[in-house]
C-alpha cells in the first residue's frame, strides 16, 4: 500500500512541479485563438481563394470588351488577273447598348476583272470606319454585358462567402477553446481530489496503529486512491483530446497546428456579465449582418441576368450599320477619291429558339430554388438567434444553481471530515461527500463552459466574426 501511494504521490508531484515547455508563455486567451484563426487558418485561406477565382472571372468577363484585330493578305501570282490584296481591321465592343465600333484599312495592286471593281483601292489604300448598333436583340443586354454583370455579382458573393466561413470558423474555434479550458479545470479538480486521498494515508496509518479506527478504513482509502487515479487518467485524456482539437485553430508561425500546454490555461473563467440586445432587436440585427441572405440575393441577381439574357436572345436580330470610307493617293477613276458613306440593316431571324427557351426555364427554376433557400435561411437565422439566447439564459440559471450546490457540498465535506475525526463517521461517507463535491465542481465548470459556448453561438448567430466571448 505504501509503495502504491508513494508512486501516486510521486506522479502527482511530477505533474504539478515539473517545468513545462511553455511555462513562460502567458495564458492563452480566446482573443489569441481568434487572432490565429483570422491570420492563419487554412479554411479561411481557402475561402480567400474563392475571391481570387471570382476576380479572375471578372477579368475574363472584362476581356470580352477587348479590341480584336484581324488581317488578311491575298496574292494571285498566276491567272488572267494577277494582283495582291491586303486588308485589316480592328473591332471594339462597347457596353453602350451592345454597340460595336470598327475601323480598317485595305490596299490592292495589280489587275482586276470588271466585276471585281470594289477590290480596287487608291494608290495609298483605303481607310474605313463605322459603327454597328443592335436595335432589338443584344441591345438591352448581350452576352458580354451579362458575363460582366454575373462576374461583378460573383465578386460580392465570394466576399460574403468568405465572411460566412469566417463566422463559422470563429464559432468553432471558440467552442473548442472553452472545451479545452473546461477540460483543464476538470483535471485540476480531479487531481486535487486524488491528492487529498493520497495525503490522508499517513494519518490513517497512525490512527490504525493506535487502534482508533479499524484497518479496513485504510483499505477503503486505498480503493479511493485507485478510483481517483482512474478518474484523473480519464480527465487527462479528455484534456489531451481537447488540446488536439484546439490545435486545429491555433497555428504556429509555420502554419502547423500548435498544441496549447496546460500551463497556459487562464486562471479562471471570465465573469458572467450578460449584456445582450432585446429579442426582436437581436433578430433584426442578425438578419442585417449575417452574410447568407445577401449572398443568396447575389445568386438570385445572377439568375435574373441569365433569364433576361436568354429572353432577349429569343428576339429578332436587327442591327443598323453605318460605315464611312476614303481612298488615298492616285485612283484610276476620279469618283473613287470622294468619301463614301454606307448604311445597311442586318436582320437575323431565329427560326427555332429551343436552346434559348431551355436556358430561360433553367434560370427561372434557379430563381425559384434560391427563393426557397432564402426563405429557409431567414428562418434559420431567426431560429439560431432564439436558440442561442435560450441557451445563454439557461446556462446562467445552471451556473447559479451549481454554485449553490458547490457551496453546500463543501460544507457537507467539512462536516463529515470533522465527524470522522471525532470517530462518529466512516471514511466511506467522507469519500462519498468528497466525490459529490467533485461532481458538483465539475457541473459548475460545465455550466460555465456552456455559458461561454452559448455566447459564442449567440455572436455567430448575430453575424459577429470578430470575437466570441
């Protein structure tokens, strides 16, 4: 028995007295954890890449308005009419009613048939410029402007997605932090309870030798030592698990998970001082701040852009084209030296519009789906706020009750120990009282942890990603 107690006592002394690797570091606060999440968490960095992807899509959509240059060189070295021709033009799409600007240059040399008279240019070539304006199809909206608008909305949606991921990650980090704190305090309570049983052995040995108490009382204490040793092992395992889970949110400078040492536990829970908005105000604030609703709104706007585009693509294509041309240098006919203005109308009649019809139906179905999702998201936000507020209120009640239970249990333990010292009680009753005190202390720890976890859930429900306690 003495060897067992000596081994347990040595282990306890080692556990409490051995310097730890991080003993010089300050206590780990929730603000430290949240700061690490904002700076280094992989999921937030991954979410940031969604913004990069959206920016790339926007750049690609803007590229639809880039000017294009096309050129063509033709030579006929053998034949009844040998000639050389060159032509090139630049086209610039604009965002103004689908209007396109174009300008070009062409030059020709050699012999041409009479029916190819339009191929002949002045000695220095011919310059040409004009504009093409859609009157119906592609006027209110076209593929280029639709792609640009979708990309702009995609930027907003990506930003809101990052915000949503940040809120959830901060919430998860806060929950893991309070799990770690509670696990550490439970270990301390369990270790203290074991230390009491180990320290009691020497006093029991003296009393047994004097014949004041029977020997089985000391055996009862041995049983308690074994029981509390097992309880301490279980508590330490829970602390290790909590530390590992917390390390997913606390990152070293090289971005590797950093396990917080038990020496970095805060000295106590923060004070319980709830200060929150009224119910309806909290719900209205959450509906205004949570990113889910505006993100779904952006997605709805993208679907509307698709619907408007494909509705427009079903219409008749009527384009008005105005172009001016001028030949330079010597010409074979004086009339060719005069400026030329050409007006034309281009008509494109879609015979079948099944492709466009299918796209319109898909956009309308997407709009209906997003409307249902947005309605549910609104209900979910309100439910989250109500549930979090209820959890906070119930946790406060639990804290008050468990604190009274702890105070009463301490009084019972002191009374029972005095009775045992006076020979009026048994060690079994003392142990039961001590075990009840430990359980009450652990319930108080759990109630406090649940309170701060409920605050974390409440802040996440309200759309606050800055802190959670």
